[in-house]
């Protein structure tokens, strides 16, 4: 019978169909990327290397079926029940493979990569992620199409792939059993995610991978041991290099002294400072790339932010440290390099660290972290609460009539309303405050209240950016009527860019974000075009507030960088970039390193030989940042 024929060849049926589906998926993603990005010349490499990863993945996929094949008694093989089970197993496997293919397309649209550690994280936070998916895509038709597609492939498979119905001999059972063990072992020993690289084009490298393979590789590498995977220097040498670069943090090596911090009078930018603020409102805006802002020469989507930027101090060459919200929160609170693997926000041992809020709490401030969603996501509430912030999220907000929310949280205008109430309460008590507000509206599914902007909801990226801008403009106008406004510094910065896709693994353009410092009574308007980093913001705020603690950060105050070589640290979860003097140096696993010359206007990257001095500086920052966290040197004194 047809069902019996399919069962005997089940492992090989699945392998053939899986490789066919993965090949088709790769071609679809290549077409979506555009030959101009990946390059037609890369297609043979993409397909050949892709087949290698597909075979390595298929080895794991068919191993359970080979094991089953070896263990099932011969008397069961001819039964109708067993034949039906085999067909059902084939359908379920094909449905799973089709689901993964569809998921990869949506993931590629969002991140331009195969599954990576972000996909691993998303499995943990199923409530938000599944709600976001339901609100972004027509899941009923998609699941129906997957089920019918798998059914059609199953019908084809059981008719055209030959199989024997003869009983399985003991020798054949041993062969199947051996293959069930040897194939995964060979895949584990011979294949590695690092083999995806080396084309010189990040799109082509990603396309050559296999989504299931990269997913499980990311799961295994969610944490990376710096000393094992990256180039290193003696810690004393790292400390000497950082001291020479003006990093104020106390070196890890005894006997080496950090450079003295210059006084404000020594800094050329001191003329912009009119007074010390009493309060700080730090708005980290979800996915606000610099290219979305007219003031940065990009799209004309942010009239309010452009106006606020002209009235404040705008930093036009600031770069995010990473590509996820937790990286932005890490940089803004802790001012440390983006160490490889998970962000510190999500790591064990991240309590009582030298954070901006921790230093201000010691001075009697009320540090608050306010988030429009539920703060258990990405461990945000736990991290900030453990570092002396008061956390307020969606579950703490008062009900608002007509409140709008989606999978990620309440619309930004309601977040600002609740933040305003919290700041009013502090002012009424005579308490100074740091309000770190993390927005959510500029995120898929791109939904927001109707009637706010000229793009109806859901309005895609353009609509959500315009709504984000509208909400910030409204918040600032409302704040002007408050008695605490004149003494408050507003800091507007992105957590990361909307996309970090590019032809290299660390595309500089994918990290370029806006920074605006606004306070008419505190700062004169101005533009600062120096290269700087997101991790410089925390020490800058302590400097402006006059609070001790600036010397514990790896970042430097943006008002005390006179004579110091500017730099930015930008990284994916495993590729660590150091951008200085027009050159991007990238530290990679397996102790590799590459360098690129960066066009100052377009940020296009051209491969060049490594500069030994810049390489050592990159190592010094990343190695010391990792060691500082691992050894507890980032802990607050007295804890």
C-alpha cells in the first residue's frame, strides 16, 4: 500500500524534502535581499555552502526517525495503524519545516539574518512575541496554508518516493541505529556556524546558513567566554592602553592609575552649559534610526524632534552599542562596552552595579525606570530594581479611558501621561528625579491611536515614527507647563537602530542614532559633530548634575573630551566593533579580526589591513569590560 511504502523510506523522504524546502527558502530569501546586496557572484557559494549546512541539519532531523526505524518490530510494520502513523509523522514534519520557512521569511524582513540569539530569546517571552505575531500577520490563513501545503507534499511523497516493504533484518537495524548516532556526531564535529563567513558580504554569509542550524548554534553560544573566543592582551597592558585613551575608570591592575578627569573649564564645550539641572528625563526611543530624522539628513518624519534638536544640543555622530533594547539600556545605565553574548541586563550577577541610577539614589534622587509594556520582558524590571531604580510598567499604570495598547505595551502618549504623574508626585514631595522612559510604539505591528498623524494605523515604519515623534512633541509641550520644567534636562536618544543589516557583520550605518539634550534654562542650542558612543551618556549626565561617580564608567562625559581621540563601540552579540580614526576594527570569535575604512558621509566600509594600534585599543576595551563584569569590578563600592 502507499502508506506502507512511505513508512519504510521515512527518514530519507524527510531528508530529501527538507533539503528541497531549505534550498527553495534560500532562493526566496536571496530574491528578497536583492542581488545588488548579496551579489549575483555570491550565488554559487550561497547554494553550495547552503547545501553543506542543510546536510548537517538533516543529519539531526532524521536521526529520531532512523532510531525509530531500528527499534520498531517487524510485526508492526505491515499494520494499517503503523502505516497511518508514519504518514501522520511525515505530514507533521513537513508542516514544521514549512512553518520554519515562513518564520524565517518574517524574521529576515525584521532583521536580515537567519535565526540568531534574538529568536532564542523570543521563545522565552511567548506572550509578547505571539501577540505581536498575531497583530502583525494573518495567522489563520498562514497556518491553513502550511497545513494544506504539508498535506500536498505528503501526498506527492507517498506516491513517488520508492520504498521497500520487506522486514528489516538485524544487520539493517544496526546500520540504522549506527546512523542515528553517527550522523549527528559527524554534523557536530564537522560543521560550525563560523563556516558561514568568509565571502566578505554579510548578506551572502547569512543566506548560506540554515535557520534551524543557526537557531541551535545561537542557543549554544548565548554566552561567549571572551578569553576563549577572542584575541587577548595581558590585563596590565589593556589597563595602560585605556589610561592612555583617557578612560576614567579605575584600572583592574594595581599600580596603574586612571587619568585625572579635566574640569569643566578645560572643555571647549563648556560655553553651552548654562546651569546644572536638578532633574533628568531620559527617553530611550524604540528603534529610532538617525535616517528617520530630517535633522540628520534623513526622512522628513520627525518635525517635533527636529525642532527640539534645534533648540537643544544635538549630537550628530553618536552610535548605539548594540542592536537590541537591552544593549541600549545597558549602555545608558551602566556606560560599559557591549561584552559578547547576552547583555548584562539579562545576565546573572547584575545587581548593585555602578549604574547612573545607583549613584543618583545615593544622592537622594528618585531613579525611575518606566516602560510601556510588562517589564518582566528581557529581565528589565529585575535589572533596574536590583540597581536602585523604582520600576513602573504597564501593570502599575492607572487605567486611562480609551487607552490604546498592542502586544508590546500602551501607546507612547499614555506612557508619558503616567510618567508625568510620577514626576509630579516627586516634585510635590521635594524630591529630585531621574525618569528613564523606555518607549514601545515604534515597533511592529506599528499600531497606534487613530487621528494623531497623517498615516492611518497600522502605518508601517513611517507611521509609527511619526506617531513616536508626535507623542514626544506633545509630552515636551505639556512638560513646559510644569513647575519642574526649568530645572529639568531632557535627553532623547534611541535604544538602537530599526535595522542593523548591511554588507558586513557590523555595519556602521546600522548603529547611527540621534542624541538630543534639551533644557532651555540649562543648555544653549548647539550641534556637536564629534564621534561618540551611547555609553558616554551616563557619565555625561553625572558630570552635568555634579554627582560623583563619573570615574567608574568606561564612557566619558561629552563635555570633557577635549584632546581625547573620539571612538564608538558597536557590536552584534558576537562581533565586536571599535570605530575610531575613520577605521572600524572588528574582533570576531576564533581569535580573528578584520578592519574596514569607513566613509565619513555614507558609512560605507572598505576592507583594509589591520592597524595594530587600533586592534590593541579594541582588545583593551572589550577584554577589560568583560573582565570588569566577570570579576565584580562593576559593583558599587560598599556592596
